[in-house]
C-alpha cells in the first residue's frame, strides 16, 4: 500500500471510530476531552449528531473516495478539514482563553 493510500485509510478509519465514540459514549468522551460536562438531553443529542454523525460521514466519504481510486481528492479533503479544524481551534484559543493540554495536542495533530 502506498503511503498516500495509507494516510487516507488511517484518517478515514480514525474519523469513523472517533465519530462512533462520540455517538455511543458522548458524555464520557466529552468529559475526557474537555474536562467538562454535557448537561441536558439536548446537548447530548446535539453532540452525538454533530460530532458523531458528521465525523462518521466525513470519514466514510473519505474512505469511499479512496475505494473509487480518488486518493488525491481524498488527501485534499483531509487537508481542508484539518486546516479548518486548526483555524477554528486557534480562534477558540484567542476568544476563549486558557484550555487543557489535549486541545494543544489536537492542534498539533491537525497541523
């Protein structure tokens, strides 16, 4: 397997697994990532849908593109997604101030 194909496969697998974790154990995952609490049914449902559903969808689509031989397009999608996540995470640092160490680890991975 070529390196590019491995990167796409790894990214799509990670996204699907992370999305499943968000969908299946949202309260525990949110607590672990943010040291905070989801409160109320609406916030839990929204976390499942937004972080779970959207992340599963993106990971599945990236895998679909890989399966169709669109490795370059898959890589472009991964780069755009990670850069957007990094940019909005930096925006959050600037607006919201101090955060936990895991947010900086995520930023490093996104970059």
